[in-house]
């Protein structure tokens, strides 16, 4: 941890989770934490005088559900924790961190301790900087369980309510595609003229007989922003983030096809486009067309039904399918373009290319790479990094302090203290002698318990490192013997970046860096 590390407030609000109470507002969370930290001398506060403000960091996820941890501010917080910028994380209550029992416990019991970041729940007054327990207190665990079941109950009720609205043709969300805006579900969709003009341009080009690739090229040539870039510029984007570099997110055949296939532009309201796979976890899949709820004439059309069908027919006739393979291959899902960040496509002939290559005049992406060349680099890097992991594991020594022996010594001291007390009662020793012995026992016991705590902590961190580095070290041995396999890539590799050179990003990289820094320190 850096010397300039600061405590961090994590503030989260989501109406989707049922966070409707005024006390849960971002501002009220901030005020509560400011009052709380203002009384903590270790952070620059004072328990005897009011301090106007204590230096701290803030990470705010306003409008993000607690059902998963893929939230932008939370991910920035974890990144800064890894960099040593954060000394402690303060939340109003543990539900702000998240509402999934298993994942929250993982952060509290494993990840935060490993990163050496203190965690404070201001409502339950749970503080890992003062607690010396081997597991979470019952009230924190109980709160986690309640939050998890609460989230599931909310998810079930919300799902039932949405389906009922879909059946009646009522809006259940204010989300809209480019070309429309919706301020409130009661008022419905209205046309956003600037966005609608982009949609009309796509359809006009399609009706001239151009294919999706040619339409994409023309849209890029005219400098027309993609749906993502347009919506983001207007503050209307409600989706997630992308690995693709934003300035290289240009029109391609897939973006064009998504517009041309969207029935919403004919005035058709289509809801229920996805189905939940795991309720309450945000994991879903596309719903079949016959299971979607459709109602005509629910909003103003941007194109007529005739234009929509004609454009779709032309696109279907002119487009050729993208060459791709369906079977498994060693580097499946791991290869990305270093220039733009897109996931690269593997052809049946065993070469990789970036999808942005089709619009290379606008993305700068070009070229193809042979699969065997990329695999050769990944194999060499796996062996190299695996050797580093093995060396780190060798150098990171487990604290072999005899915890069991220390516990036995504490028990013996307590029994001896009891014997001394009985001797004092029988007037066999003086009160002064008993008090002196009692102080001696308490000091020795505190010393032993402190050593046990330190040993458990250091070994717990080592176990965390071992869990991350041992698969990489073992993978190196297997790779040297059997070569690279898909299982190795899926378990060990985060991304393979391909460009002027090939670089490999391993899942254990961040923990390896922490372990290396610890050894240097």
C-alpha cells in the first residue's frame, strides 16, 4: 500500500434493487460516511471535535443494481485497491457493496484482506481494522443472507410485473433504440429527430440495393456517428462498456443489420427480447421470436412496414455470411486486436483477422495472422510466466510458527492462573503475588494471540497467492510436456493481444505483481 493511500467511500443506489428510501440516496450515504469518518483519528478525524472534511476518495454507482459486481465505479475502486491507492473502503451498509451473499463474502473474507484494504460498514459498525475474528460476525453474515433473498424476491416480483405489462402492451422500461427517446413509461416513445435521421439514412441506402458492408462504408465516409457514439454523445447510452477503443467503433455490417432487423422502426413495440437464465443475477439469453410480446402502432414509425420488409429482403439477398468456424479451437475467445480492442475472428482456414478490417480505412485494422504463429507465442509466454510463478511460490515462505503449540501454551497459562487464584483464596500466596502473576499471564497470552493472528493472516495471503499462481506453474509443466491446449488457455489466459507484436495477458498477472512487490518490499 502506498504512503499516500486514502480511505474510499463506495456509494451505490439502484431503484431496481428496491433502494427507494430517502436514507439510501447518494447524498445521504455520503453525509453518513462523512460523519462516521470525521470521528476516526486514524483517518484525520477527531473523536472530540467536529472536523468539516476528511481527505478521501469517492466511487459512485448511481443506477446500478447490486446483483453483480460489473459496475464501472466498483471496478475502478478494485483497480485502485490493487494499485495501493486505497487504505480502506467505507459503505453505509453491506448491501451497498452488493446483494449476492457468496460474492460479498468473497470480497470481505478473501479479496479485501489480500489487498490489505480495511472494510467498514458504518451501519453495523463492522470494521476489519478492529475485528480480529477468523470469520465474519454473525450480524454481517445474516445481513448478507437477507440481502440475497431480498434481491431474489424483488427479481421474481419484478419479472411477474414485467410479463403482465408486456401482455397488455404497456411499456415496462424506458429503454429505446437509436431514433427514439422515452422520458417516462406512461408517456411512451417519441421520435428523436437527429437519431431518426441516422436510421432513415441506413434504410434509404438499403433500398438502393446496397449490402450491409457497403452501407457501413458509406456511413463511415459521411462521418455519421454509430448508434453507440451518437447515444453516448447525447447522454442516452444505457448499455455497458466495450473493449473496443471508442474512436475505432465504426459502422460495420453487424451494426447496420441490427438497425434493418429492428421492427421497432415500423411502430411495433417488441418486449421480452431476452429470457433470464439465472433469476436475479442478470444472466440472460435472446428469446425466440415467437416468445416475444409484440403490439403494433404503439409509437410513431420511422419507416413504413413496406420499406422495412423491402430493405430486409434486399439485405438478406445481398449479404454473404461471415466465414467462421463453429468447432472448438485452442485460442477460442482469447484473441483480440491490439489496434481497436475487438475480439478477432478465426476462419476455417486457421487464420485470425479483426472484424474492423472490413472498414480498415476508418479503423486502421488490417492483416491476418496465422493461428500457429499466435499459438507459438502464447506457448512460449505460458512457459516463461509459469517459471516466474514457480519461482515466486518457492520464495514466498509459509510462516511455520507453531499455532497449535501456542494455543496449548495459552491453555496451560489459563489453567496455571486458575491454580494461582485458588492458592490465593486458600491464602497460600499474597494478593500482590497473584496480581503480578495475573499481569504476567495476560501479557504472555496477548503476545501469543497476536503471533497467532499474524501467522494466520500471512498464511491466508499466501494461500490466496498459491491459489492464483499454482495453476500457472502447473500449466507450464503440462505445456512443456503436451503443448498448448484449449483448457490451458481458458483457465490461465485473459487476453491475447495481436498487432505489430503479440502480447499475452494472464489471469494471474495482477496477483503476481502484488507478490513480486511484497518480496521486494
